[in-house]
């Protein structure tokens, strides 16, 4: 119902007046299958096309060739079944926290009472009590991102697309948000595509990690995390404990090595 | 900030006030001197006191048909209609043009070609079609006040962070909702700035229209004073026009500030 | 959004041309074919063409179109040039020194709200219906936007840039030439654009009120003669000249501010 499939997707950008001539191939043939309710993290060097992939799943961009399907249907445009959490939050600055969270529900035509119920629920869930009538600029970065996540969750999307959502936050807040996301993913699981630069974050959060390379953007490796997580019982421990486990560090350094190989690749 | 520029001591507000006072004194003083000394005949340039006297008299006794206040009232009435119409038509048009490339492509060439025709150039047609009724000046004001409304709404819509529009789309918003709840508030600072310019241009166009085709109103009074060579009344009317224009601008500047505060960009 | 493959520029051109053609067609239909809009209200394309030929070759109001247009253009350029020559330095001074700004403020407080067109009757009382009166009015019209936008341009310069310059040991003079002047250039040109627009508006108005030559005079005569076709021709001429001068200004701006993104 919410399976995301990238079928041999490519993305080419025309570069007018480019001295090297020709177009820029951002993504050259990527195929990924994200099963229902699976949490997949994508890591890779800058320019590998991971954000473009996410935007194609969101319907904000179209592939040059190949196909992206969600729940079996090709993606034709953006919609509330695939909620997006942006790195820069993208909260409406002229709406209060309450109005931001309720926006998707309002679009759907929910009654004021239903909207308020949902708002209260997510305020509590995300630890945002008391901020309902504040404006985004009055909140810290971490709280703003929580509002953004609440806004996406409020419409109960089948798919959650997150583009480096914690990238703009400081280290401490980021750790807290990661724990919160794990908790949320456990209590109301859904298909998640999660872009990040941080290997730690990817290993901690995801069921599978896709490693991408650039020039052109392509899948280099797919590493299964969930088996290790279940076996070692990460869910029962705090994030700090998990990050010290040998199984964690083993996975992390393996991925790091792969990533470094990609980073060492020559840029154009 | 200016202190950082000159690198000198930052001037205290009291010192600045003194400079302003000096400027006012120099201005008014030299004006009065020039007329009193006889360099220029009072028939050409009356002194500041004569102008004030003429203005005061005009509030008590009708000139060219009405008192000063009544003239201003007629003018403001036409202005209100013309400006209001320009806002109601221009702002939505600008937003829609900013949102839909196709609309932009269709309307822009027409808009650009008409825009350069000075609003005053419409006066002959306005006079032909509406005579000296209210339609003529309203049309001229509309023509003058429309461009900034459209342009600023358009620019404001274009400047709205694309991520915000994308966020609205991914949350399931219809186009109408996107324009109403994302573009309009997002463009509001630009729109209000445009309203300020539009209000000013509209007020100017009104004066122009009244100079040529009116039977009452402050511009008409000025034309009559010009024809009878009564410069003190001309200048008095100019100052009245200036004062009203200034008050309109203050009101809109307050609106601009209120919008900024609400949007958190104070 | 899913992008279309058609390059943006040619699509815009095509749609624009189509729209203009459609409007021309509508004009023809409304006036000539159906007579829905009578000749007393708006000219048909044929009448427009006839009026244009008349003024272009024989002349109207005492001279052919080119002479009338150049007359108006000359006055605009002169008034505009003087206003800019005085206004921009004044604006720079006001932006640079708060003391000077405080001194000049009272005069501006009085001058600024007065619409430039309001100067016309006074200019006529002082200087009659000739060219000098027109140039004076254009000067007043163009002066205020030039000053205010220049002043704003200076004030809006990012203080961080100023700090960076000072930290590198820039003298006041270097600060002015290398940071303030280029930094204020975009706003200065905004002011110039507004000044140019105001200049044309004011000229047309001034010539409408009373003049011996010029496009505004043509407009006035055509109105008195109840000759809508000529009114339209004059309006078009005003529009073209206005667009051309604005385009020139934009070109100048591009050259003088090469760092700007289009």
C-alpha cells in the first residue's frame, strides 16, 4: 500500500552554454525497492542525487527516464499520501504552530473540532505543549522541526519523505530528535525515505541503508541494518549505549569506508 | 548604521533635531526674505505667511465653487473609488500571474505595452467617454494605481520560497488554497509596499485628471487659481494636496509595519 | 512540479505574440466588422492607420509626428538629467551623513508629498506655457524619487560589508567609492526608473494643460477636435518613447551593475 519503487530512474539536467558540452547526468540508472513500512536511509556524497530521488518520490520532479511508483501507481505530482519534511522546515511563517499543523487537515476538509483534536494530540506527542499560538520565528530550530514533523504526521501519510530533516539543528537537539523519531517510528510505523549526511544517524534510524555514489548518481551498496538491530536488541537501549555497541560501530565504520571511497572519487 | 559609514561620532537625537530646525529656518527664512526683499514680485511668489492666509480664507469662504474642505472631499471620493478598484483588480491579477506561467505569458505583453502610456495620456479618452463625471478621474486614477499593485503582487508571489509552495502541495492544498493561504500572506509585505507606491501614484494621477477635466475638486481649484493668476491659492492647494498625500502614506506605512511585525520580520 | 520540455523563452514569445494578435483581431471585429464600438469612442484599425499617416507625413498641431515626439523627448531628457545630476549626489550626501539628512529633511518633508503634477499650475504662473516651465515641472517630478531612492540605497547597505571594509583599513573615501556607491547602485537605478516614469507622466500632463508643441499638445488638440484616432496615435507614441527610454536605462543599469543576477 505504500511501497516505493524506483525503476531504473535517471535524471538529466540540460546545462545551457556549458563549456564541457552536453547535459549533466545527475542520476544514471537507479533502482531501489522500499518495502511497506520500511525505514530506508540514503547516504552519499554531495551531488549524488539523493535529494533528487526524494523529490521524484514526492512528485516535485519527474525522472528523465525510468519510473517511480508508490503503492504500484506511478507518481504524477505531489500529494498528501507522501508527506515531505524539508531540511529548512518550510513552516508557513504567517501561521501559528496550530495553524501549521492543522494545514493538511484543513485542505482535506476536516472540521475545526477534528483539527483541534489532532493538533492537541501532536503537540503532546512532539513535546510542543504551550506553543500552539506561537509563530515559527518565536521557536528554536529544534522546535520548528518538530512542528514540521507534526504537520506531516497529522495527515497520517502512508509515506514519509525526509530530506536531511535534522541537518540544520545543533548536535544535542539532533540526538534528541533522532530518539524521538525512533519512538514515533515504533508507535506509528510507515514507509520512510530518509536522506542524511550522517552515517551514525543512518545506522541508528534505518532498517536498510542505501549508499550512493556520484558522477553519475547511482546505488553503490545496500546494507541491511534491521537484522543486526533485532539481534542485538538496540531498541531496548538508549542512543548513547547503542552507539557504543561493537555491532553498531562495525556497521558504521563499514559504511564510512564505502562513503569515503565515493568521496575520494574525482569530481568533474 | 550611518555612524559606521562616516566613522565619526554618532550624532545624538538632540543634535539631529537642531540640524532639522536649522534646515527649516533656512528654508522658510530664505523664502520669506526673497519675497519681502522685492527680488520677486508677490504676484509671482507670495511669502509663506500669505500662503497660510490664503489657505485659511479658503476654508471659510468658497473658492471656485466650494470651500477647501469640500474640494478635498470630492477629490478623496474619486480617489477612493479608483484606488480601491486598482487594488481589487491588481493584487489578485499579480498573484495569479506569479503562480501560473501561462497567465503571465498572456497578460504580461499586454500589461507591459499599456503600462508605459502615462496615465495622464488616458485623460482625453476618459473625458470623451465619461465627460466631467466621476468616471473619468476614476479611470485615470485606476490606470495610474494599477501597475504597482500588479507588479508588487507578482514579485511578492515569485519571491515566496518555493519550498513553502511545495510543502503546501505535499499537504494536499488546492491551487486556490495555495494562492490564498501561501502566496497572498507570503507576498503581503511586497503587496503592502506596492500599495504605498500605488496610493501615491493614484493620488498624483487624480490631481492630473482634475487639472484637466473636472468641475470640482482640489485640482480643479488649482487650475482656476492658475487661470486667474492667484499663486497664493495655488501654493495653498499644493500644500493641502501634499498634506493629504502624506497622511495617506503614513497610514500605509503603519500597515506595512504591522504586517512586518506579524510575519516576524520586524 | 513536473516541468515541460518546451524552452521557456520561445514559449513566452509564442504566447505573447498570439495574445497580441488575438487582441488586434478583437479590435478589428469590435470596431470595423460589428460596429459595436462606434468611431466616436474608439478608432478602428483603419482610422488609426489614417491618423498615423496624417501626422507622420503632413503633421498635426503644427508639425509632423517625429518633430512633436522629439520635442517631448528633448524636454524629458533635459529635466531628467538635471534632476539626476542634483538629486543623486544629494541623496548620497543624505545617506552618508545623518547631520546633513537632518538638515535637509524639513525641506523634503514639504516637497516630497506634493505630487509633481501639482507643480504645473505654479510653473505656468511663473514661466508661462513655454518649454522652461515644462522642464521645471519635470525636474520636480524626477528629483524626489532620485533623491529618496539614492538615500535608501546608501542606508540599506549591509552593515557587515561596511564593517568588513573598515576592518581591512578602508578610508572613508575608499569606503565610499568601493562599497557604498556600488552597493547603492541597484536602488539608485530603481530611483532613476521611477524618475523617468515620473518625467514622462509629468511632461504629458504639462503639455496637456497647455503647450505649443509636443505629444501632449497633440493629445490636447485631438481631444478638442474630437479625433479619437489621433488621440490613440499620440498615446501610442508616448508609450513607445517611454518604453524605449526605460529600456535604455535598463541597459545602462546592466552595464553598471554587472554583478547582479538577472
